[in-house]
């Protein structure tokens, strides 16, 4: 079973909640489609982004049994990282190529 | 607090949790480059040591710091002696680094279960990975034993708490992060708990409700025969286990107390008569069993125990009572409590607020001493005049110089005492001992006993000699013996020492904290001259009067008898001697 776009946004927000536990209260990432994730205007540094990606992948595997490697996608599609919404769109697209978790 | 995290993997996530987890203490931590463990440990001049960290965590993978262990993982033969030698070398590096901080934490070694794939051979004598892992951990622990500032931590506990994804392959290959964040969160909880314990901020008392906490049901309605406790009942068995854990905490020196809305006679009968009760009235340092407001009862009880509200935890099954007490007493820790009695033990053991680096004889005897305190106070209530009552106690104060034997308890007292504490210095055992051994310093411990029993080592006094003046640096007394003229006995020792050393003036600088007003109040009435806002002075030409009802015994090498040729012999010093 593959998640809907709304369910993917839910996974992304859950992951941001966990990433935010590692950040000072004034630097936490807003859970909003417009939130820019990385880059000059982004809210996550490289380690924060690694944590975020790993969490999204893990939740996807745990909830839907799907293995997806988002880091590869992210490095090849910079536009995908622009904000939460574009990340979710790209993520949703990649799921069509994903394989069930073994 | 400043923390330094040294690791051979990316430990930045632990640093982030330490900094941003809301519970005290507030931590500012930094990490070192994760390829340089040995270099960092051995290089005293490395930049990371320049701002002396308050604590250090050294968390390594065995395959990264022990070459022979790496061979075992690769199914190559390894030399056992070489492996032991590598463990010893790592231990020596830790020992060296421990001198640059007050506390060095060493999580034990663990390996990913993906390595333990040799089945029956995992525990074999020659090549078993799991067996070798156990052996290197034991060897590391044994070589670190006795180092007062080194604290090994049990990594396997964090791994178990984190569950099957504790070793996170995604994080490892994406960022060289060894563990899942659940492991780092568990480590953060333990580290903060340890730091609170080292800083004397561990909780000292658990105040318990009775109905639906120590037993199931309402004893006032069913009588003790009708409550749920023990037997062939899941909740009953769980409550017996819960009481066992409470008793184990009491053996570690955590006081147990009761605040419950009940008829005292009915409740105490249940505690005394129910055959499956693990805890009996003797296990409780105090109780308020009545129909008054619980918050008021808690304040009353803590006053009796002579402890601050922030040193207690209140456990109650009722969310209404918890909310009421939280609102009335914000200093008190009132944890949420599960509805399901089978989860009580887990809830208790998850509190992370009783951590202490020491377990002294005084800790083991604390419950008994509290019972004795209660009897002593009852005797006080029967006599109208304080002096008359003190005279009946037949108090003996045994004075001893700080030494290796009394150091653990003395350091514990220094770090845990808040109320009667002149300077409120917090120091590790090693730092305190090194400080005390300087030529111009004297440190004594005071052990108090009376006709009711031994209160144990309950006082510390340190004096720094500077030409014609001597400054009292530490004046520390356990709240258990405050107000029994022990304070005056301690001052008399300081002044007697100063006289022996030809000192003209003894003075004390009071360093105010939110909790040490009792110390200020004592110095105000002590007879010392009040020189300014925080300085009290005594002219050493005058003897300081010792209360005549106290027998002062100087044991061993107590330094105020510097001129005595018999200083190694026990000596009785009466008030006459000091006059």
C-alpha cells in the first residue's frame, strides 16, 4: 500500500517534530508547506537534513513497507528541496518507483 | 555546564539533545572531530581542553579503538593478550583525560547485532564476538574502578530502550551517526540524571499516596483484608513488585514517606498486618495520614524531615490531587502516573531523578537514621527547654581529618548539602581531596552520635590559613543534625586550630544561595562579629565557647592538636580542654 499525498505530508511533519527536538526553540522548523528546508534560506543544516531524510525514510518503511532512498533523489533534484511542498511532491513521485521493504 | 563529547562516530545528535532537552542542567556541549579519539585523550594541549569542560563523554566503537577486536569482527584470529593490552591502553588514555574534567563518562562498548552472525560461535572461547565484547567491557570497567571522576555508563540499557532500530544503518551511511535518536535520547536522560546527581540535585524523598498506589482499592472501605496486594492477581503482583522497588530505593538512601487521605489507624493497621506488604512503617521516614489538604501535609512533612520541597517526588494515582499539589507546590516534582498498576514499577524506574555517584554507609542507614530522628524529635517535644533537652542527648562529636576513607561521604555531603552550607562549593572527590591536601589548608569531618544512635558523618569544616588570618571555606552540616549545637562545636574546632597555629583572626565569608539562609542565620547568632554584609569574624585570642553538653573526640591526625606528640592516638577533648 502506498501513502496518499496527505499521508506523506503527515510523515514529513512527524519527522520535523523529531528534528525540532534537537533544535533551540527559536530555530525550530515550522510545519508548513512553504517552509524552506535547506540552502541559504533553509532551516536545516546538513546534519539536520540527514536526520530529517533518515526519519522520513524510516517512517515510510515502517508504516507502508516501502524502501525509498531520498538522499539520492534530493542531491539530483535541487528543486525538490525548495520547500516542504515540493519535497512532498518529489517524494510522492519517487514512491511510484519504490520497492517494498524486505 | 560545559560538556565535551569525544567519539569515533558522529555524536552531534547527542550534543543537540543535551543542549535542547528542557530538563536541568543547562548544557553547552561541543564535539571533537570523530577520527581523533586517542589524540584528543592523550594531548593535554588540544584546543578542546582549553576551556576546562565540566564533563566529558568518551563514546567509542570497540572495533574502532581496539585493532584486535576489529580482527574478530572480520573472522580473523586475534591475540587475546594484545586485545587486553589495547583495552588497557585505552583505559590509560581515559585515566589521563579524567584529570582535565570533573566527570568523565564512558558508555560501555556495544556492537550492532548485524555483527553477531556466528550463531553458536558467538560465545565460543576462541573467536566468539559476543564473549570477547563482554570480556573487554569487564576489563575496561575493572581498570577504571577506583577512579572517582570516571563514570562508566551502561549502553546496552539505551539500546534495549530504543528497540530493534537502535543501530540505524540509514543514519550510519548518510552521516556516520552510529545510533538512532532514541538511543541518544536515552543517553541524554541518563547523562543529565548523572550530572544532577553529581551536582547534589538528586531527589531525596518519595512521598507516596496509599490507596491505589501501595495497594489496590480503598482500605477505609474494605479493611486491609479487602485491598488488592499480592496473590494470584496481575495488579496485586505488580504492586508487590512496586513496593520491592521502593524498598530497593530506600536501601540506596532515598527516603520514603506517606501523604494520604485516610484514617491513620486504619492505614497503619493495613501496613502492619497485610501479609504481602513489603513496606512496613519502619521503612517510612515520616507520614501524614489524615483528611487535610495534601499540599499542606507535604509542606508539614518536609519541614519535619528538614528537607526542601525541591528534593521530593510526590506519587499519587489521582490526577486531581496531582494537579492540586503541582499548583500549590511548583518546586515539588509530581510525575504523571499510569492508571494501570502493572506499569507502576516502570513509571518509578523511569523517573531519572535519584541518580547518585555514591552509595555510602550513611545512605544505607538513612532510613534507620530517620526513624531515630523521629524518636529524637518526639523526645524534644516532651521537654520545654531546648538546653535541657540537648543535655539529655549525651551528644558525641568525633572529629577526623579528611582522609581516603571518609572522602566519599565527605564529598557527597559537600555536593548534596544546601541549607547549612557556607560556600556551597561543588567539587569532585578528587578535586576536593587535592584541594584539602595543600599545605595551608585543614579539612575535618564531623561524625555525630547521641544516646538515640549514630547520625553518621554529617559535617565538614575547612580552613585556609593565610598569615595571621584563617578563613573558613566550607562549613557544611547535614540538616539531620542542625540545631543541636554541632555548629558551635565545629566553630570551636576551627578556632582551636587557629590558636594552635598562631592565627590572630578567623573569618567566614557567607556566599548566599537560594537555599542556605539557615547558615546565615546561624552565623548571625554564633557570636562572631558581623563585619560587613557577608563576613563574620572571631578574634582567636579568645576561646570559642563549646556547649558543655557535647563531648568532642579528636581521632587520629586531627590537626588542631598540632603540638601533641600523641597525635596518632585517639583523644578525648572535653569542653574544658577547649576553654
